[in-house]
C-alpha cells in the first residue's frame, strides 16, 4: 500500500471514529489533533509534504482512546504502534 493510500485510510478511519477532519494549508509545520466542544478535530496541513502529513496524522491518531476497537490493516497498525512509541518517549 503506497503512502497516499495509507493517508486516505487514516483520514477515513478518523471520520469513522467521529473526528472531524480539516485539511488546510498551515505553513508546512502544522497539523495534529485537538478536542473542540467535546469533538475531536484532526487538522491536516496541506502545505506539508506527504511524508510529514502522514507522520503527523499517525502521531495524532495514535492517542485516540478507542483506536484498538477498530480493525486496522497490519501496515497501518505498525505505523500507529511506532507513533505511539515516539509519543511515549
């Protein structure tokens, strides 16, 4: 699965989990997850390259509380587990 497909998978998963996805240019250094009025909002920085967008999205989604309740493709699970390890460091 190529990186673009992985990114689409993550964004679809975020929406299925109830997060609002906002893709906007933020200068190339933005993106992440926050909670606004009780709802998760995932910001994707369109000014960043695909690798950075994917890495930031993985890092953001790795902390979602119900992530393990969803089926994840093995390569996506591996990327999220890696991101969890970096978040804990």
